[in-house]
C-alpha cells in the first residue's frame, strides 16, 4: 500500500485557515474584488499535463482566491441571513472532510448516521416540534422546502386516490399553494421543481410588517375546493415578520375536518429558531401544528455551509414521497437511512457539525445565540433611526430594513442606493440592497454568533459617515 503524507498540505491549509480567521476583525467585510477580476487573474487557465505538490496547490489556491472572499465570519457581515461558524462546528467539519464518510446509508456510514440521528432529536427538542417527526439534513432551506412540498403533494393527492409517485401529475386535480404575497422565492422555485408550476401559487395579502393577513388567509384556505398546500412563513426575509401561524393552523384544521386534502408547511429558514428563546417563542406560536417545516443550520445555528434542516411529521408520507429502494442498496435496518429523508444518494455528513454545535452550546447557549442577535438588531435599528437622513422601515427579530430620506422626510431611492454603495465601499460592514413593499431599501441581517455591541456601534458609525 502506497504511503501518503497528508501533513504538508493539511498543515499549510490549517495555517492559512488560522490566518484567515484571525484577520476577520480587521479586513473589509465585503469581497474586495469580484468574480470577473478573479477569473481574469487565475494563475492557471489551461490544465497542465503535470501537477504540483499538494501543499503548493493549496497555497496557490488561497493566494488566488483570498481577495474575493467575504468575511462571513465577521460580526459585521449583514448582507444575507448568514451565520458565521462556531468553533465546534468548524472543528467537526474538518473531521467530516478527513473521515470522508458516505452518509446516506446506516450500513455504510454508521458513525455519521448515528450523529445525525441524535442531532435531529436535539433539534426537535430545541425547536419544540413533535418529537416523532423525521429530521433530514439537506443542502439548505431551498431543498428543505422542496422536501416538505413533495410530502405535501403526496398527501393531498393521496386523499383523492392518486399515487403521484407512480402515475405522475397528468390527470391529477391541480394543487393550489397558498402563501403570503411576501413568501420567500425559494418556495416558488420548489413549486416549479415539483411540477405544481408558479400559476398554482395563490398569494395572500400581507400587512405593513410583511405578515400574512389572517382573515384573507382564512378565506383563501376555506374557499378553495381542490387539493391544497398552505405555506406559513416564520420570519420575513426583509423585516422578520411572522405569519399568524396559529390562525392559519386553525383554518387548516377546519378545512381538514371536512376533507383531508390539505397540508400545512412552515418555511422557517431562520425564524423558526426563535422557538429556542423563551422571550421570542410566542412569535412562532402554532408552528408545532404544521405537517412539515424547513429550516437552516448554517444561518442562525452558525454551522458551516452548507446545512439545511427538513422536518416532516409523518414518516410514512415522507418515505412515500422521497424514499428509494433498489436491489443493490442495503435493506432498511433498525436506524432509518438518511437518503430516505432527503433527495440525495451522495451526501456529506452535514449533521455532524450540527451535533458539535449543539453540544458546545447546550439549550441555554442556543437561546443566548437567538436573543443576542435579536437584541443587537434592536439596538442597531435604534442607532440608525437616530441618524439624520435615515429611517428604519421595518425591524423584527434579527432583521432591519433601512432607507434614506430627503429633507422633507420623504423616501429617497437614489440616496438609499448611494448610502448602500458608500457603506459597502467603506468596508466596516456589509449590508445588502432590497426592494420591500415597492421601495428600495438596505437590508441588515444580524445572525453571527460573534456580533456584539462594539460591532453594532461600528456599523452605525459606517452608516452615519455614509449619509453625510
């Protein structure tokens, strides 16, 4: 057997990683150069006939790409709902790469499957969701929404005597997907992917905070005569608002008492984590009444990218919707195979860093993580509101939406764009632009475990300088 010395490349990678992590507080938060610039200065374009030593390849890669890296691990990264990486999660992720396990089948990967099984139970406990629900770890909330809607599609058509996995959608009654007019775009993409089509979406008006109107939701749910999927949003991607999940669940239950072709899904990519906080759990009250849920670990739990969380209450429905069997695959044993919970045969052991993150935090640590981000966002919103020329249009949980105003206090879209550009160029923080309820805005998402009041003060100072 040929001996392999991994140390030169791994030692170099570790040194580069530590250099990067130790630079996060002092480097520009946004990427200094764009992808086109990086492509133009690629060290190698045509693949050479001969390679280089592994450590040389690692060094070359890092030297080339570092100028294009965003400091996602900084407490002042605000552009997307991106968490950083907790130390335990990062260490576990390194082990996942070194172990290189096949995490789809319990027979072939008993170690990662066991870790994911325990981590899934912890998630149900922390989020206070039905303890017998099935937890999977797909790539992200996009995949988790797709899994939830696939289970929903199976259930609502089975109520009409149709096995959609066998016969397909041809000849099946059309399925409506009711959701907020401000639901996340990933839900619409999931609807397209599973064959419902974007025309199946029935948008329900939202209020000024971005939450679904409960009376309009009830009317839509009870007024639809065919198979129906209802999506409730836990955390608006702009201002953090929550749909009235309990009221929506009441309408679903009333509809279900007459006919069972209805399914309630909760898209809680980041907002579902408020259920870990005693102070903020009431925002997501009623979420436990849903049939499926989508969430992310790489957002508020601050695990490495990528790691979504899909949860389905009925394991029989989930298995019918996404399960797979073949002669060459191992039979199902005492522990379910992860491949029957997600859409992948070949999959990384994403739940292993989740186990490590939760083990390092404990229940109280998750609560502090959630409350800390929400508290920081509230302080940040107040600080920005006090700056002449800026106005906070919306603030909920960890989300803040800001706009610039003119001397008369009216919304000034051009100035909003200029302030955003100035803040990004300054480099002290990295927000993103948005259009919310018809007006341009600046979106700030506080999700990093490292964000503290010093970061908040520096962010506010960057905005104050930009608006002068």
